[in-house]
C-alpha cells in the first residue's frame, strides 16, 4: 500500500510519519510504503508515476491547498483514497465534495488515525466483472476499471479507465438488463437513458452534465437531473442500497 503524506509543517509531517511507521510495526497485515511531501504540487508530480492508494493531506497549505490537491489528484489517480488532516472543521463540506474517506482534526492523535487506516484496509477490494464482448468472447476486468457504459444501436460499449473501449455484443434486452452485472456493484448511476457511469470516477457535476476523471463530459437529461444529483449525493454519503 503506497501512502502519500502531505503537510507544509516539517514538525507535523515527521510526527504523523512516526505514527504511520508505528502502525506498520503494530499491524501484522499491512505492507506500507510512505512518501512524505511538504507541498501539494510535489505530491501531484509524484502521483504521475506512483500509484498511491491513500493520501493524507493537510488542508491549509501555501500554494495548492489540500482540497485543490485532492481535486487534481482524482484526475490522475481516481482510485486513491483521501484523508484530510486539519486544525478546523470549517472545510468539512469541501472535503465531502471531493469524496474524502475521513477528516481528522489536528493535533492528530494515533488512535483516530489508526482507526481510519483500519477502516480503509478492511474495505472490500474491487471485484471482477465479466463483460460480454463482440464475437462471443468475454472480457474480465476489475469493476473499478470501468469508467462508463454507452448503449448505441442496440450495442453496449464499455469505456475503461486506460482509454480502451470494449465493443459489446448486440443486445435484445433493455440496456439496464444487459448491464445487470455492473449494476449489482452499486457503483453505477444513470444520467441519461443511453449511459451508465461509475460514480467513483465522477470528478464534478455541472448544471447539465457530469465530468468524469478522464475529462469525458456526459449530458444529464433534464428529466433525470434532480434524481441523478440526489443519487450521487446519496452515493457520497453512503446512504445507498
């Protein structure tokens, strides 16, 4: 597990790093590699080459704030979990909007930090799904690699996070029926009758569309706009089936 730690205070950076080192020694199961940074810009440059699983971010930093860093990080490493470290609860709503997994108040104490790490490590890993491809073949991928589905001319196209697209078979059932294996994950939302998108890869909502982590913009139909926004808020809050 690759953990990035970003705090502009060298003293606090070293203190939290010490907590993480102790956590690694006390827990028999995790294999942790720590990457400390004092600036969000440095973390983002490193994220281009290092697959961070978790980023612990101070919010109030010179240059890029922790919130800005987290927002930009999601476009580079959409699956990276974010935990904010801050001296004030005033940014809780901003943290919620960038899908932070936790929000710890400074001075950070060992027990709350360890509890947050335990919760993240206990989270279920993305499960594999079988996609029915053209020609009768099937392709098995991790569900978190599926960015969105598009249904055109009775055929489903599976767009993946690496930029590839799997051309599905011609379907003779409703789109949602064909997509049932993915819908079972609870990750996919429908902004338009012809699309399903992975909520984990939503970067932001606009008035009439949704922007995904790779920059793709998909329109949200007027009839679904209110329901879609509520479903996404429910997803973020964990209030979903």
